[in-house]
C-alpha cells in the first residue's frame, strides 16, 4: 500500500503535477489504463490513466466514472487536465486529478508509475536488480554501435553501468569505474568546459575535446521531457558519425525509462529511511524490523536541528531538499535527514572525521552562515545507543530555541542561557513588583534607562567598564545612574540572593517588547 503523496514524490514534478487536489491521504492500490469502451475505468484505490481520450468531454466522463468506482486519482494529458470543466468535475467528486506534461510520453510515465506503485512489495532484490542488469546490457549495446567504451551515469555523476572494453580508456575513466562515481578533479575539469551546463539545458549530444591527460568524450544526455536524468559518456578520439548518433539517441529514449524507475525507487527508499529515522528520533526505536545500522550508521551520534531556510511558513519538505542538496554538494553523499515536529533534523557521527560528522557540519554551517545568515544549526549531546536519540533530539530543540543570531551551538554550550531563559520566563509574569517597581515607574515617567542600567550593573559586578560598554555610556555615567537607582531600590544590593532575584526580574522586564 502506498499513498498518492508518495507516488507523486516518486514520479517527480517532471512527470506529474496536481491539477486538482482531493482529500488526503489518498491510498493507491494499483495502476489501471482506462478502457472506456469496455467500461474498465478502475476500482477503489486505483490510479487511472486516461490514455487516448479524444476531447474534454471524454476526459470529463472518465473523471465521473472513475469517481463513481472509488478511484484514487485520474491522470490526463496536461491540456485535458487543465480544462476548466474537467477540473470542476474532479473537485465536485473530491477526486485527485493529475496532469502529465506535454513533453512526457505515456511509456515513460507507465514504467515509472509501475515501479513506484509496486516498490513496497517488490520482493527479494527488488526491481533495482533487474534494472541494473538492463543498464549494463544497454551500455554494451551503445559501445558496440559507436565502437568505444561507455559509462552510464546519473545526474549526480554516479556510475550506474559500464560497457566491456574499458582497457582503452584513460586514467580518469579508470578512476571513475573503480570509484563508481566521477572523481572531483575530473568533474571540475568537465565543469570548467561547460559540459554540465549543456547537459542541464539541452538534449543534443556533443563532443568534448581532449585536454591534458583526459581523452576526448562524446556525451549523450538522457532526458524525460525537460528533465535531465543522466548521460552516456563515450571515450573517443573523434566525433561520433551522425548515423550512429541517431541510433544511440533512439536507445537513450528507452534508457530514460530505466533511469526514471531507478530514481523513483531510490526516492521511495530514501523517504522510507527518513520515516524510519524520524521514528528513532522520537521513540528511540523502529516500528519495523530494520536494524539501526543501515539507517543511522555507526555511533555515537548527535541529533542536530537545522534552520528553516525558506522561512517558517514554507513547506518544511522544501527545507529538507535544500539542506540535502547543500550537504551533498559539500561532500556528504547520503545525508541522514528527516522531519520531526515540522523541523529538519540531521543525525551526525560524533567521533569520526570527515563528511557526516558534527565537526564537519559545524564548520560547514559556520562558513555558510557567513554568506547567508539563515544557515544555522544546534546539536544535542552525543549519545551511544539508538534508544537515547530522543534525548539528544530534545536537547537539540532546546539549544536551537536559544541559538539567537549565532551560526551553531550545542546543548553543552547553551546550558547557562537556557536556565536564564526559563528563570526569566517564570518571573516575567510577576511584572514590575517589589523593589523594582519604583525603577520601572521612574523610567516610564522620565524616559530614563534605569532598568537596563541595573541589568548591566548586575551582570558585571565589580566591572563598571564592562557594564558601561554594554550600555554604550561612560563608566562615570554608569556610576551616577547607579547612585540614583540605589536611592529608588529598597533592597541591599550586597545580598547575593537579592542581587540574583533582582537581576532575573530586571532581565525579564528588559526583554519585554515595548
């Protein structure tokens, strides 16, 4: 069983968009191609594909009949789904109506949706194994057509498959095969030549000339509609002839289906891991038989609360994706992220070095904060067992609450601030009572700043220069003010208990919004 939200996430915005939303959560049980002539328009929980419908009337009739059968949603070509009358009929029934963009083919969509819907019960090895085997066969087929060794890579420059005959490649190709991803220096080399800019903006194959010890490449983008999914890289000595380019381009259209399936399955696996991680953070245990190792990695761990980069009112899932892409770009290939109480959380290692550790994340967020102050993070204390993760998560939330304008902090470093926050919050309700009342009245009547002066004086006992610097006045001015304040406050300021109580009350009043 899978929700419609998970189907949309697995397919991605390049293949499906929402034309009219229905009630949530909608559960999808199967994928059905509608056959109106045979009155086969799906049943309860079905995702119904409206293939080959002629005109808005036929599309509207399908919406009516699918709703009567209890279908979860209907998918129509974009032009039909955006028709005002069709959308109104879907809204009337409370039925989800999804739109397939013009540049996407039904073949691509059906293969991808089938992979998504079947993923939770894919069985031993899942569907990935079959797709991976197919990709190696595709790589061999392309290599045979252009007589050159090739790799198939995703949009993150990870190697998905490679052909036989890689001995004729260069050192960069050999490093790519061994590491299963393109090495950073090689990426920088091709990026400087504008290769990735062309891949993201065009579907046309192109030749990349040799430079230094990197041999020439011929690159075939793999796209689904406007979305770049990956590419085929061939090590060549000269541009590929036009007739062979045409043959490979026909293969890339089919290859796009495979990459869509892989991406959909990877997205669902990631979302499942995120949900599992969220359970560990909130409950200290999983709700499935999944062991903590695959989800958490090796401990000890810290739980980290990451800032809302899009603002408090934005969808927090956008923050997750932005943090994920940021962390990946800086070296953490598989960030352990999830949402807890609407906030982005990360679980990082404590004792090791490198990407995915607290020391690494602390330095990264500090650097990012210098450019964009919205990047901030607060961490709980390190814990050694998954059952203690909720404690670290609670501590991280507490530390984040008093983070202020700082870039990063930890629970250990905020204990004083947190205690003062709680204490001042408790006494704030009392208002200007007791010996502080005359000082507040004087400030109100004469527009003085005696409460703030008292706070600075009590914060820096015996250090008038520090207290005066905090207020932005001369130390003599501070002394003159304190002489007047002592005439108003009917309490012995040499009494430690009185000083502490007065400081808490004055601090609470000073923090009140005016």
